[in-house]
């Protein structure tokens, strides 16, 4: 399934329930933030090593997949409502990051690039 196909399914899901009235950009962004918080809560008290192995625990893996699905659903729904092609937006952002974070100066570094002027 493509993101476009998922967007259509989500649009149909919302329409069948007459939820379009609630699916404003603000409400969807707030719901997305809430779901990201729930995703973070699954990792909150884990060590980096435990977090790297979270999918090895079947119960934790189930919760992670569920929270990732919620984040994806709200993100795709918001992008659809705003007319944003997520794949294209990500491609453009990656190309911008390639320019800002050149390999020679940023390999192995977590420092931020200077602001775009």
C-alpha cells in the first residue's frame, strides 16, 4: 500500500463516521503530538541498550507497532488534509539536509548546522 492509498482509506474512514468536522489541521496536529507522546512513553525509562532491543519483547513490540501506526495515521491524515505529498516533502528535506550537513564536516558529529539564511 502506498501513502496515497492509505490517505484514501483514512479519508473514507473519517467520512463514513462524519468525522471530517473534527479533522482540522490543528486537531490533527494535536492528536499527532499526543500519539508521539505515547510512543515516547514506551521508551521513556529504557536504557539505550534496552530501547535498541525493544522489538525483541513481544508485548513491547505490539505496543510499539500500535503507537507507530497511530503516529502514521495522524501524520498521513494531516498531510492529506493540507495537500502535502509526504514522500516529496521528505525527499526535498533530505536534499536540503545533504547540503547543510556535508559528509566531510559532519561525519560522526551531532552538532547542528548553522541556520539557513
